[in-house]
């Protein structure tokens, strides 16, 4: 009797009466991208090849959720082998990744729990309570069923066994290509607080004061005249016309192109949207993108990408004109240019200004030092250790950290590696490299190391092939930047530091890596790595047909220069010595 009373009371806590009517199934589920409790990234539409998708609404502490997992496991055991994908969604304001992970461990929940921190997915699905299951058809993205798993659980009692097996019946009917008989059932569960669901308030969002500043800060750097983006954010009319597409790419986290896990590390070049910015922008679009009152900051302050981001360089090196064919694969091109300087100089920064951003995929440069110059690093491959300057889509110029510089000796040559992609029409490129000098003294040399694994061998159709590279630092260094590099099959990348005392730390995780937007990540606070530290770069490759960039899932993929080959390089920007030592050198120049 005591056991029964405990069960009844535990079911009642945190819950209230069943809603009178079930939620509507008349919803097309738009794609979205979310991180799960383990920091892995998922999109809904990546499961387009599933026979069905079950999305179960989880919430920490909800007794009905906890008691429903056993029944859900039994259904998964039966239907996962038939191609049904099972996921959970948590949209609770009071829950976060850490305590969701703890809840999952405590109650043996082994599903990916997608954490909807902005609640935008919950709003779009018209969620109200936890413990609701949604069956989604990946062919149409319509909801086939929504409601409880079965009728065994309620707020004040639970039956020994269910009389109605709603979820299992819906899946069985769908897999038999039959109409789902029961499409919606009122679901018991714990209420979800959704303070942003008031659509009337969304119409009051100001384009002038709230939306335009977000766009100027996070979007216009690419969406401007001469920029890499396909359209320019020149005024309200242009933005409003593109706003449905903007909503889609923000919800799927395709834009802004920043792919680092927001829960690991802080970076001073972070261009991702904050939770509040994402909510404000999507709510404004869903309200119809109202113009409102006030001036248009975008048309009043136009910007152009054809100018130097850091002002006119001290020296500009013009690369010879390159002609790119309309179609086909373009081999890497190499140029060698003698630097026109009559003395040794120190650089505080470099900036590569592409002449044709649509055609240029990337440009790398390394130094060929004059005879007799002693190199600080043994460079077996200067495209790995010793990168001097670089450009990839989404990457601006690089100004070096305070107290550091690059050394450019008199008589040096710069070797360029240029990689172009075809656009469907003949293109011409006339790019430039800008060099910024400094006369400051006592600067530490900033250099790039690129530990690589050139022995990678990715099997055909492998959806999550893992491999790694290792760099051991034999002396103290200060770490400033990361630049993970893979090709079309790259899916995820992590830098993990293994310290001499036996501890380890994840310094950067990029679970949503995409070849089209390769970025460097500059630590907000430089990291001291004591001598003996081992940095392991963990890479995940997707060689399956689900990877839309994959040119050939049937191929065994090895190391190679072309994009249809692969690479695994964990570039890092470092300076010898500790952070404190570098700060002392920097203070001498003030």
C-alpha cells in the first residue's frame, strides 16, 4: 500500500490536469538544428531516410516522463530495426545540458536529447507539456500522430498495463502504408513554460532598434557589396524579402557560419547569435517582418567587402591574374613571389583580399626563407607547420595577439597555394596579400603548427569514421588559435589537451563542421600548455549518402589535396613561453 501511494504521489508532483483537447497535428515540421546532452549536433532532416521519426518531449523531474521511458524502450526495440528514428526534445527553461545529461544517466535514458534552449522548436511544434510523443513522416514532414505513448500513465494513477497503444499503433499503420486511425490524443505531462510564445508581442519588435543592429554585427560582414554571400543586406526591403530563408538557416544553425559548441570555450571572434538574438530575429520574421518606425540603419550605413578590413596595409603584394574555367575540377595553383623589402621586418598582421570570392576556395602562403636563416621549427611540410597567411570562406584578416609578431627576413619569398572552384561561368581572379608592419621591440614570434594524419583511410559508406592526429609540445607554449581542417566528408572535430599531470581538457569542439565554412577560433584567453602537453585532434568523417556534400559514398577515401580526397589537420597558432612571460614582453612596448 505504501508503495502504491508513493507511485501515485510521484506521478502527481509537478503535473496538473489533462488538457481538454489534444494538440493539432496539422503542422509541417520545419528543419532545425540542436545540440544534445553530450554536445553532439543533430538536424531533424538528416533523418530523411528514416521510415518515421519519433520525437518524445523530455523534461527533468517529470514523473510521467521518467515512468514512460520503459514503454518507449520497448517500442524502440521493435521499430528501430524497421528504420524508425527515435529522438527526445527538452525545451524546459529550468534545464540545461549538464543536468539533462545527469538525468539521462540516472534514469538510463540513452536517446539523444535535443536541447531547445531558445524554445523556438517547441513554439513551432505547439508544445505545451512533456511526455508527448510525435510521429513525423520524413517524406512529407507532416505529423502523423501526437499524444501519449499509451494510456497506462496519468496524474493520479497508473494502470498495470495499457489498454490503448497509441504510439505503437500509429507506427504500425504508417509502416503498412495505412491511414493512422488515432491522430491526436490529449497527453498527460508537466507543463512547459514558454514565455516567448506571445505572438502579439512579436509584432512590437523594432526593425530599427533591434533587428538591424543584429544584422549589422553578425550578418552584414558577408552580406555586403563584394562579399561572399549570395545577396546583400542593403535595406529593409532586401531583408524582408529574404526573411523566410533567414529563419530557416538560423533555426538549422547554417547561419551565421560559426560551428563551435557554445558550451566549450570562449572565443573573441565568435560571430554566432546569442539565444536572445536568435529568439528576437526568428520571432520578428514569424510576425511578418514588420517595418515599424525609424530610420533604416542598413541603407544609411552601406558597407563594401572590397576594401581592407584593417586599413591600408604597409605592403601590398599583388598576385598575377588567374583565369578559372566555367566547369570542371581546377588543380591547385602555385605562385612564388619575392617580398620587396630591403630590411628584416616584423608583422603584426596579414590580410588576404580575394579578387573573386565566388571562385576562390582558399589561399595559403608560407615563407621560403633566405639562405642561412635558421628556422625555429623543423618544417617537414610547410603547408602544415609554418603557414604564413591564409584565406578561407568566412575568414577575415588576422591581426596577431599583443606582444607577438611574425618575422619576415629580407630576401624571403612567399609561396602561394591557390585553390579555385568553378561557378558555371568563366571567372577571373586578381587577389592581393596585405602585410601590416610593426616597429615594436621584444616581441615573441607567433607561428602555426599543423599536426596531421596523412594515413587516414575512410571506409565506404561509413557515417561516423573516427581518426586523430597528435602534437606533443616539448616546451611551454601559449596557445592562441585553432583552425581545424578537413574536406567534404568532415563532420566533427575536437581538440583535447592531455596535460603532464594526467588530466585532460576539451579546448574546442566543432560538432557541426562543414567544409564550405572553415573558420579559425581565437581563444578569448590564451591557454598555457606546459611542456609535455599532448594535443589530440579528434576528427569524425561522414562518408555516407546522408552527407549531402559527399561526392562518392562508395569510395575508400585517403589523404589528398583535392576536396574529394580528405585531410585531417589540427592547425594551432602558438607562441613559445607562458602567457605571463609574453605579457611582460608586451609591457616593454607600451
